[in-house]
């Protein structure tokens, strides 16, 4: 998962399109920092706060629809989200036994 996130985040251009115009500015800064952190996941883990921002970001906040890099980033984030849900379900089910 880490390499998929790294590879797709590296293709996202923060200076153009929707990512450069997101409002409010504080959210834009947090989203840019999260994508920047994801670009460095090849050498270390992504921080929890950055991953949370990426997982909570609306699809439209990641960039223009139809762009392959944006679609792939969103798909990778969906895979990560599904993995967390699966693990949470497993923990919950095991704790009830």
C-alpha cells in the first residue's frame, strides 16, 4: 500500500487546478502537506494526521475529474480505507467472542 500511495501522490501537481484553489486556505495547506508527506512514504511511514486528511478528503478536493493520476490516488485511498474497515471489523468480531 505504501508504494502505491507514494507512486500516485508523486504524480499530483499541487500548483495547478483545483488543488491550488481549494478554500478555506487552512484546509488547502493541510491537504498539500498530506500529499507532500505521501510523496515521501517510500522512505518512511506517513503520519497519522496526514493519512486522516487524505482519507477524509472529498474526491473533488484531490483534483480535476478524469485525470488519471487523481483517479488512481483516489482508488489507492479507497483501498486503504477498505483495509482499515476490514481490520476494524475483524477486531470488533474477535472482541465479541
